[in-house]
C-alpha cells in the first residue's frame, strides 16, 4: 500500500522545474482547509448568479441534461451525477477520516471524545426539534415535515474556512473541538441518509455492492497498483446506487475499509504512538491524495448544480424565506445548532471528571456553535432527498439553507473575530484553566 499511493503522488510530476513548482504550489493550496470553503462559496455565487440572470435557461438545461446508460440505472441528470457520484468522493474522505478518528484520534479516547460527541448529538437533535416546532406553528402541511433532517448537518468546509479566517490567536483546542464535532455530525448525517431516506431496497444489488466493497477491502492489501482499485470502487458504487440506498453511502463504506496503520497496533501502547503511526498510514495517504479532489472539485461542483435557485428579486427572496419550510430550516441552523451544542456541552461538563479543554472559554464555544449552523453541502443533499429534485419545496429548501448558513457564518465571524482580538491583546489568557 505504501508504494501504491506514494508512487501515484509523484508519478506525474512534470519535468520542467518551473512547472513542477507551480503544480506543487497549487497542490499545497488545494490541501489548505480554507481552499475548499473559498471554492464552495465561489461555486454557490456563480450558480445563484446564473439562475437569476438571462442565462438561467442555459444553466437549467445543463443541470438537467441526462447522460449515462439507462440499463444500469445510471441515466442521470448532471445534477444527480454531482449529488450521487461526486459526493461519493466527499463521503469516501469522510469515511477515511472517521476510521482514523475512531482508531487513532480524539474519538478513540472516551474521555476526550465525550464533550464534542455530546455537543454533536445536541447539535443534531435540537435543530430537528426546532424545525418541527417552527413548521408546525407556521402552518406547514404534513409534507413540509419531511424536511426535519435538513438543519441537522454542519458543512465542515465552510465552517473551517470561516474559522481559519479569524483564528490567528484563538486557542488551537477550538479548532480541534470543531473538527471532532463535525466528524461525529457527519456520522449522524450518514446514518440519517441511509436509514431515513431509503424507500426501497433491491437486496440482490445490495448484496453485490457488499461483495464489491469486501473485494475492495481485500484489494487494498493485495493489489500492486492503485489504478486497479478504482474499477472495483466504481462497480461497488454502481451496485449500491442500483440497490436504492443512496450512493454516497458506498463512498463512506469504502472509506471505512482503508487501514489506519501499516503495522499491527499491539506494539503501540499509548494514544500518542497510535496518532504518530496513523499520520503515516494508509488513511492519511488516501486523505492527502483525495482531499483536494473532494473539497476543491467534487463539493464545489455539487454546489454549482445544487445551489442555483431562482429567487425572483428581493420580493421573491422574502416570499421564499417566509415559507414554513424555509423558516424552520433557518431557525434550526441558526438557533437550533447554537442552543443544542451549547446546552449539550454545558450538561455533559456537569458530570464528574468531565470538563472543557482548559484553554477554552464559553464565548469561544458560543462562536463555534454558531459556526456549526453553516449546514450547506449535506443540508442541500438532504433537502433534495426529502422533497425530490426540482420540486417547489426543494427550491424553498435551498433558500432556507443559503440564508440560514449565511446568517450563521456572519454571526460566528463577528463573535470569533472579537474573541481573536481578545486573545491577541491578552496572549496568555487562554493558558489559565477554565473557571
């Protein structure tokens, strides 16, 4: 496995040293966490601009253009290819990250994991309850309740990009808290998609998908070349897609098969030793190889096809944003996430021996809980699954997600920027234990 990925990383390096330098710089930039958030924002703005311009018909034609063999259940629109195909790459990286976190990261130590895990659960449950309450109070029909899971997700690419913009003096533990929370949030979102939005299952295709994933797991340890793995992964994705289970689940399961360590863990006594070994293991190399494609290609392209909602001017925006579904999503993202994360964290830290990281303060946590309300990518995907692509309610979901995520991002930016100035003026403040 070492030779597979390391050889790929260097196999196509250009001979011209100047070209190689430019390529290396581009690769390094694409691996920076804010890069994905920047491209995601640009793709969203372009989609919104096209959908509300004279080019709206061309944009819709491109999004709805069908391509693929119907006999294999793959006669999909470009928008569906982005949601089902490209996002499978994103969820593969999520699966790889989950595997590493559970075996060699914060989630492998129950005491370290308890606070962000509880925060993530609160950040999913409370937004769902807020959505249901708002939609019911606003007179939304029974169909509107199907969007209960839309505000439950956190978009890690956008969230980390915002945090990186103002984190020059913030405690490093704040970023670790956000990343751990987001990993658990992703796991819950994956479960919701797999269980809540699978109406019909073809057991034969599901079995073939499971066999293909198992074959991929064996091939990871046996095959001498990385390019032999790709056809197996594509076949596994195709079978899972044909089974009726959302195809992104195939990406997660394939990612979970990637080994974390090169050697058995029996020689590794401490968590620090496991973390050091995992940093050079297969999951780390897969993440290094695929994360730029995931965050800088797959997710922005999905956003380009998913975020293009025709608003119809300011009055149209107001009309869409005041529907029960949009109000429920905005309230769930902005209020539900903040209330759920802060309340769950407060309650769990009342338990004996459980505390926040000593370098953090509650205002820091408040800023991150606001930031978790940026639910863009997965929220749009869940909205499409809940109401159907192209439906009137699905278009309303887009408005709610965009307005709610933007509100959360701006509010979080204000709070975290203030906290960053606070730590800059008092550089040793966060070294003292939390009172």
